[in-house]
C-alpha cells in the first residue's frame, strides 16, 4: 500500500509539475512585446527549465526505483 501511495504521489507531482513550466512559458509568451516587459518575459522564460529541473528532482526523490 505504501508503494502505491508513493507512486501515485510521484505521478501526481510529475503531472502537476509539468504544468508549472508550461504556465511560466505561457505567461512569458502572453506578455506584450514591449520594452518594459523584456525583463519579466526573460525571467519567466528562464524559470521554466529551472522549475522543470526542480520538479524532476522532486519526482526522483518521491518514487522508489528498483
């Protein structure tokens, strides 16, 4: 039962964790292409791969690998 709970939690973290970088990319793409938004767009675009790496590490820590 504990293995099922860990794998289910790991899967939920994996699926929901993929939505986080997608949200960052969507937010960076949806900001208007104006000079005042360049810093925000760059920060959001760089946050996507960083958050993906953090979610991957969290997923690896939650799931027991054989």
